[in-house]
């Protein structure tokens, strides 16, 4: 099968959420890459060119909004769809995510399988 599996990069500084997402994506047939902050996420995106990225917003160093903006400013990564994941559910936060360039925004707590389905939708709309 190999490269036929979609590759998702999950970026979150919470190891519990990172593992939860990794397990759920793997069960759905994804190849999963992980990063624990925005700087690592940006590096991984540039090196690995995943099909889609799911990133937390609140992270040390480079937050999710900054990560989305950096991905969009780089011609190696500007076509990768990004979903933001955050405990910040204010409409202003959600708007900031879309303004930064995210294509979807999911608030925590989330239903893992619903999140995976929304990632499939992002990949279909690519």
C-alpha cells in the first residue's frame, strides 16, 4: 500500500491528545507524523510534505495560528490543508484561525472519529 495512505501531521504539545489522534488516524488507514510544537511541526511539514495537518493552537514557541501563517508563506507547504484544534472556542479565536489560513477549526473536547471524518473531507476538497 505504502504511499497510497494519506499522510497526516498531528501537532500538539499535549501527549495524551497526540496519542489519541495518532491511534484514531492509524485505525482509519492514515500514515501519521507527529510534532510536539509549532517549530517542529513546520520542520516536519517542510521535510515530509504531509497531505493534511491537524494542529493545536495553544503551544509554546510557535502557536497554531503562527504555524498556519508560516505554512502558507512557504511555497513548499502553502497547498497543504490545515485543521486547527483548540480549547479556545470564542468566535474571535475561530475567525483568527481562518484568517491565518486554516481550512477547518475544531474545538476541544472533540469526538475523534468526527475529527477524522472532517480530515477526510479536507483531503477530498483539496
